[in-house]
C-alpha cells in the first residue's frame, strides 16, 4: 500500500513567502527605467535591449508571485489531492489484479 502524502502548511507558507521575498530587488528594479548608457552609435540598440530586459524582469517577478500565491492558496491541499488520486488508482487497478 502506498504511503500517505502529507504537506506541512507551515513549510508551504514559508515557501510562498520565500518566493515573494526572492523577487524584492528584481521588483524594485523593474519599476524604474535603467539609466541610459553613454554610448554613441549603439545607443538606440542598447536602450532597446535594456527596455526588453526590464520588461522580462517584470514578467519574471509576476510569475514568481503568481506561483507563491498558488502555493499559499493551496494551503496544504497537496497531500489531500495526491491521496485522493492514489485511492482512485488503487480502485481502478483492483479489477486488473493490482
């Protein structure tokens, strides 16, 4: 018989908090425009690249925060879902000799 899965709510809450905290520097960086570099011929290209990097960082921060929110919202339901799925597999496999 499979072992029951248990999720520690405190660990999940800690994980969600750590994910949110991990983006604090990126988050503040993404909210401000980077300083324009002092270059001549490539100024437009460098500026465009910095702009794209800033947008990408903003997207990364949003994705990490969404993941943290989902972990927090699950509030320990991982074990319940996994145990339910294991029970379903056992029931469906019992007719097959498992």
